[in-house]
C-alpha cells in the first residue's frame, strides 16, 4: 500500500510519516507541494492508495491540487484526506466539495489520524 504525503513543512512530513510507518505503511512517498505531488502520482503510474494533502502550500494549494487529482481519470478515484492547520468551516466545506474523502486538523492526535486513515483504506 503506497501513500503520498504532501506538505510543505518538512517537520510535519516527518511526524506524519512516523505515524504512517507505525501503522504499518512502509511505502510512503513525500512531496513538498502540489506540483511535485502531481508529478509523483504520474511517476508512480497512479498506483497510490491514499494521498494526505495539506491545504496551505506554495506553488499550488491543496485545494487546487485536489481539483487536479479529481479531474484526471487516472487519479480521480484515489482517496484524498486533507491534513491541515486550517479548521474553518468554509475551508472544510471547500475541501469536501472539491472531492476530499476526509479531513484532519493539525495538531492532531495520532489515534485520530490512524482512525481516519483506516476508515478510508478499510
């Protein structure tokens, strides 16, 4: 099971990756912005089980990245969970309407992240 972790914060990527590895997900690919995330999706032939996506990033926002993922037939069915420090209702609704499968607000409890990932992946 391959997971794409997209966050411009190196520290957050390390924390999130540690949680994923603890959950047994060893195959974690990292990207520091949306443009690189889209390149990684193509590079791995869209064989990704889950995308964890930050909203506020340079070059391309998480929402814009999510819309591009959903508009591409090769990636539109890949589950995407927003993982961000933005907790406003408007941002949550925008992410859900753009096609996010779930949403977790940083700082999060590792149990909360694990539960939401397990709910998506089954």
